[in-house]
């Protein structure tokens, strides 16, 4: 895992701008160590960052689902297909179940990968 250490003065807006800049470049703050030097009234902070691993590969998944409902005393199944962009099959399943969380009778029939980029 790659790490990087920065020594910064703890004064605003310099300190927060430096942390935001590192976060935009996928660096995560792991630890901080504060020092009060005798020669300065400012607090010096040693920040340790680690590189966040980001998967830029996305895939599109085709979710085949149906919704069961009761209409005039009969069970009616409405089937449909939905395309979702996700990093994995589990994430695609999670997105679909969150989307239809308040729909009773929602069932997933099949999820298949359409393509990746």
C-alpha cells in the first residue's frame, strides 16, 4: 500500500484546503501527529495518507425482474428489464433492491452482465 507524509501548518484555510486536495486525488488521511515548535507559535501537523484503490472499471448489468400484485382477485405478474451501471453483480443486486425497497411483490428473476468499460 502506498503512503505519503505531509507536514502542514494547522491554520485555516491552508490546512483544510490541503486535506481536500489530497482527498480529490484519492488519498485517505490515516493519521495525524501534532507538534508545537519552540521557534513558532503555529502548530505543525504531520499527516500520513494512503492511496485509495479505486476501480474505474464499470459494467452494465441487465436485471430481469417481476412485480406480483393482486388485481380483481387474480395474481398479476408484470415483468420488466432494467439496465444498471455497477462495479459488480452484488452491487447491481443491491442497487435494484434499494430502488424497489417499498414495492411489495418485487422479485429478481435474473441478473446478467451486458458489457464492461
